[in-house]
């Protein structure tokens, strides 16, 4: 313990005596530790935000996609034939199943929205079934959503989100106003206040119209449904509902036994798992980059410790002449190296915590620092000091006491 305290004291005095040299070493370590903490907190915030967004869809909602592509995609260079698009007939067949509560058809495009002299381009237009509020979270106020009757009648009614309402009407009451979407008049029946989410979709102007209306007036480029959002009735498990959906889809598409599905049915846990693959890969890449910063700091440790060994050669000779053993000399220099990097680790930890606070305060991302990232960052800083301090410490321990005493 005495040698440990002495090593720490010597390291602190070395930092004070060689501020510029020590600062460069500490900076590399601090950057590496800060990167680890910030990336860990951002990835955790993204995962939490995505989980919240998916949960807003309802814990039992699942999805039917034409082709689900998520996670890490690796291509072998061959062109794969795309599955057939989703159709209205398939949505209707699924909805007729006694185990299915509802099916929400979902499509998206961008176009121009006008009101008097206000003209907004590339506004997101969503074509959805009348049950869409049950899987979107948030609330509709003022006004209401469109009804099933309005959807079947292909009425030109629209629910706009708060961002679009502010852009078109300012302080005017929006419900009942007539706007033009792609040149066609629509009546505003409600204002959608979306829940906060990590992707900030509520900050983008959007309008939701009945799906049948979308098909008649707005389906111009892509002539297929993007996805179905499906929910089972009470008392039916998600697995049972998925079985019914798969059976209905295979029957409509006339797939023989043994043939693979040419569609994808994705429950929420698989959706989250695929997204976690992406964030996990992103995290690994950033860890590798932070490792480069730690490497730079480690090289600085070698340089500063070699200079320290040279400057204290006579001191080492005196200690050896008085009976100090090799392991004691080596221990002293390792403690000194570890102290230097630990200082950098603490500075990086404070900076990382500050950046995480700024991200959480000024963005919709619910970033938070996981405890393991703090422990991992400090351990990485300490082990960097020990690992890169081994060579200077070993060199100091091998010095011949007679030669060391004669060193000028």
C-alpha cells in the first residue's frame, strides 16, 4: 500500500512538472473513454426509444411485410426475385379471420399540400385503415379520426399532425378547413398529436387519409401496400393469430406444402431484435474507433514513462543500492503509468457524462449512461496504462545499479 501511494504521488508530481507532455497522454485516454461512454449511452437511448415506439403500436400488434429487410444485410452478388406485393384481397381475407381484431393497411408517399397562399412541398401522406389510432399512440385533438364509412366511401377527409397544422393554419382553428393534397380538395377532420419518439417523426409535417381514398387519388408511383398492422382479438395469443395470417396468405397465394413463404410476418420481438443488430454493429465500430484513441494515449504513456525512467536513472540506482528489488521498481512505474491513464479516464468519464446530458436535454433521444460503460471505460484506461507501461517499467527494473549511479 505504501508503494502504491508513493507511485500515485510520483505520478501526480510528474503531471505537475510536465504539464504539456502529460496533457497529451491524458487527452488520448480521455477521448477514448468519452467515446465509449457517449456511444453506449446513445445506443441505449436509441434502443429504449425504438422499444417505446414499437410499444405504442400495442403490445400484441404484429406486421405483415412484402419483404422484411432489417438488421445486417450481406449480399452475395446474386439478384433475388422480389416476392409479389401485398394486396387488398389479402388484407380483407386476414380481417375476416375470427381470431383477428383488425387489419390496418399502411402506405406512404410525399406530395404538395396547399391552403390558400400557403404551399408546403414533400409533405408525408399516409394511407391507413380507420383503426389506425389504435396502433399509433398519441391522441387526436381537436377533431376526430375518419370513420369506416368514410373510408369505404373514399371520402376526401384528412387528419393532419400538429406540425402540418401549424405550418398551414398558424393560430387558426384547423378542423373543418379545406386543404389541397396533390391538387385535390380534402376536409380536415382532426389534428393528430403524436407521442414523442426517438426519430422525431412528429416534427415532420404529415397527413393521414383513408386507405381507399389514398388508393383512388394518391397511389401514383408504388402500386402496392407497404405493410399490414394486425392485432388479434382478446383471448387469442399473438402466435395463434400469426398462424391464421400465414394460413390465409398461403391459401391466397396458392403455395404448396413445403414451399417457402413469399411474404414476412414479423412480431414485435423480432422487429426489435433486427434493430438491435444494427445498433450492436454500430456500437462495435465505435468501440474500435475509441480503441484507436486509447492506442494513441498508450503510445503517449510509453513516451512519457521512458522519459521519466531516463530522468530518474540515478534515483533508481540509489534505490537498488539500498536494497530495492526489481519487482518494487517495476511496481512503482506501473502504478505511475496507471495513475496517468486513470486521470485521463476520469476526465473522459466526466466529459462523456456531460455530453450525454446535452444529448438527452436537446434531442428526443432518451440517452442515459449505463453503469457497465463507466466501469468498462475506467478499466480500459487502467489496463492501457499497465499494458503500455510494462516496457518502461521493465527497463527501469533491469537497470544495473552501478551504471545507474554513474549516470549523468
